[in-house]
C-alpha cells in the first residue's frame, strides 16, 4: 500500500546569513538604558569625590568612577554593534585598531 500526503505550498525557504536580527535589536534596546545607568553611577561617584553629591554607597572595585565609565562605554559599544547587526548594516571593522609598536612595512 502506498500512502501519499499532499501538502499545500508554503513560503519558499530563503537562506539568510543573518539570524536573530530581532533578538539583536531587542538586546540593543535593553543595553542602551543599562549603559546610561552605568554612566550615571560614574558621574555620581565623580561628583561624590568632588564633594558635590551625597556619599557613594559601593565599596571595592565598583567604587571607582573609571570602572563605571568603562562599563558604560562597553555596554554602549555592544548596543551599537547589535543595532547595526539587527538592521542588516555592515559591522564596524575593528581590525584597524592597532596597539603597541607599528609593524615594519614589508617590501
């Protein structure tokens, strides 16, 4: 006995290089306010050091304003990259950043 199942035609399968673009946009939407909160904590700590604000409550590594500003910059950069990825734009080329002594030019 041969059984044939006839299915309706659906959407054609399209191979897309970029996956989870909506998830990337949602993550970026959450990272922007988080980076703003880190910047605010950094400014609060800096103002506390100058005596212009109340006492900062954190102790240890997270009691330095440089750490909060660095965390804010990293979160902001990650949100920027996720937004570009989610919109289908080209990602920034980080290969142009070189640290240390320049390499000698080969001839």
